[in-house]
């Protein structure tokens, strides 16, 4: 379902000097005991970023997921890239979320980093269907301009490919711009906010139940804490 988004993401990272890092075997690929799903993850070393992870889950006609988070270097206070694309086959439902995830909720910060994302609002009005969030606080690590769609599935793949590609281009533009500017927040502050992001996400992300179903509770606990949201890379260096 999201193969073309994944391919585009990989290519765009490679073309900007990114290279693949090793991921421990148990997280690089895991098949469901029930034989009905496979999850694969990649870590990229990308200039300007301290961590960039990608995960895809393929459970055939039941579930497809593409998820990615990019953490900029601590010297750069720009938003994180956050992508969560889900397709649920049984209910034929899609949840598409893409955001420049802000470290702080502040006007000066928004003015500085959100021009690009704001301009996507008029291009993709269907991605602003203003659904209520049940798991996350929309004012914590999400922006007012996030692309968010929850609803039925279009038969046209451009429905999700186009916004994804525009979103990605816009995030690369932001990264090029902000590397030329001085950050508003100092590195120590950026570090603590990024770590808090992981902590907050590990506690609130609805992925855990879904993973436990396919891959068991123990693996899911470790995957969330050690790979998806590992927190402090110095005191908690696992990967
Ligand atoms: C929602 N994400 C969800 C849901 C699931 C996942 C099961 C609930 C879908 C529903 O409403 O029925 C699943 N989350 C995952 C999976 C992974 C994951 C499989 O992290 C990991 C591989 N979520 C993110 C990131 C963003 C994000 C980076 O991981 C940022 C864009 C957003 N996911 C996000 C939001 C919702 C969601 C905003 C709706 C949550 C809500 O209703 O509060």
C-alpha cells in the first residue's frame, strides 16, 4: 500500500548523503508467530540528523503501515519529521498522519518553521479533516498544520502518494533553510525536548496493542522502548 512512499523516502535520504546503519536482528525484521505479518525497520545516518528511523509493517490484506521519525542534530531546533500511515483492510480505513513535529508551541517558532507545511493545507484540504485525537494531545509535539486524514480508502494511490511526496519535499526544504540559521533553542534544550518526545510517545502511542497482537507483548515492549523511542542516547545507549 505504501511501497511507493517508502521507496521515495529511501531515495530522497540516499540522495542527500544518507547511509544505512545496522539494526539489531530482532528489530530489523520480525515475523508474527501466527505467520500473518512481517515488520521491518531501518536506521539511517543522515547529514544534519542524529537519528532517522523507518518501519514498515506488512500484514497483507489486513494491515499495512509505514512509520518514520527523523530527529535533527541537537544543534538544530527544527521540528522532527513524523509520519504514520496506516491502512486497515478489514474496515477499509486509512489513517494518514504527517507533521513537522514542533519541539515547542510558540508563535516565533511556528512562524520560523511552518510556512512550508502551512502552504500544503490548501493543496490537500482532505488531509485536514480535523479529526479529534484520542491518544495524543494535539498541542504536544503536534502542529496546527499537521496533515491528518482518517476515513475510507480512495482507489487512487495519488490520494496518499501526492501529499506524502509534497510533505517530504517541504521537510527537506525546511532542513536546508534551518541549517543556515541559528537555532532559537540551545542544544541542551533541544536534547531534553527530543528525549521528552520519545518518553511521551512511548507512553501514548497506540502502536503497542497492535504490535502485541502480531509479535507478542515482550517483543513489543522492547521494540517500543529500545528502537522506536529509545530516549536518551547517552544514558540509554542501546542502538
Ligand atoms: C494513530 N497510530 C495510530 C493508531 C495506530 C497507530 C494503531 C490508531 C489508529 C486509529 O485511530 O484507529 C500505529 N504508531 C502505529 C504504529 C507505529 C506507531 C504501527 O508509532 C510504529 C511503527 N504516530 C507516530 C508518529 C506520528 C504519529 C511519528 O508514530 C506523527 C505524525 C501520529 N498516529 C498519529 C496520530 C494518530 C495516530 C496523530 C491519531 C491518534 C489519536 O487519535 O490520538
